[in-house]
C-alpha cells in the first residue's frame, strides 16, 4: 500500500517535471518567434524578463 503510493507520487512528480520542461521549451520557441517578428537580436533585446521567467521555470523543474 505504502509502496504503491510512493510509486504514484514518483510518477506524478516525473510527469510534472516533464510538463514543466515542455512548457519551458514552448516559451523559448515563442520568445524566439516574437524576437524574429520584431527584428530583435541578442544585442538589442532586454534579457531581464526572459531570465526571470527562465529562473522560475528552473525552480519549478527542481521541485
């Protein structure tokens, strides 16, 4: 009973990590798409909001 519950918890945590990774990748693709549409380059864009979002995603993946 306890083992089954632990396995289910491990599975759900693994699924949450996968979902967080997929979300992170989707956000990165969307950000790059927006940058291309705006004609922005690495030199001209503001990294702060992107890095804050990236850091939050990393925190979620660690949990």
